[in-house]
């Protein structure tokens, strides 16, 4: 059994989904592990990770809009607003999604479906630099 660890930095421009599939695939292919399990972990509490369709950009726009309607900014009864009106709402959006993904690896690449892509889901209005940790175990 072999293990590898890596890190990606993702620059976001505000709310939305930012695809990192290509970068993750490139990293996995260089690790020399043909079969195993990849863990992708985001080190933040106001953004998350998701696997979504990567063919039609309307899917990403609709998902971003839906989450925004589900947990709207400027909610007056939130106490935690130290960093602005999207602060607590971003924490809730992150709690409803996930900071990590587990993806099987086959043939030296993530075993994603035909239309699946890996995304950082930015929940804040302002640009951020997000750290994504990668851990691959297998043989």
C-alpha cells in the first residue's frame, strides 16, 4: 500500500463553482498509484466541495442560485456577522454541503462518471484563495 499527499490552491472570484477536475486528475496521474481511494479535503468553513455535472453551465448557475435562495445573505437574525452579511450564511451553506470528497481511483485516474466534475463551491461574495488537500492511498 502506498500513500501520497498534495495540495492545490484555488483562487475564487466570489460565489460560484470552480472546477478543479483537471488539476486533481493531473496530480493523481503523477502519483504512480493505479487503484485506490482519493480523499479531497477543503481547509475552510465558508466554502465546500461537490461533484457536479460539468457539461451544462446552467447546472452550476442554478445550484448557486438555489443555495442563495435557501440561505439568503443579510438574514437579520444571525449573530455571527463579524466578516459581513454573507459570513454566517456561508458557514450554513458549507454545513449543508461538504468539506471533503472520497473518490475511487482506477487506472491512475479518479473514477468519475461521464459528466462529473470536481468543484470548489465558494459561498462568500469576495474573492478568496482556498486550500484543497489531496490524499491518495492504494497500489
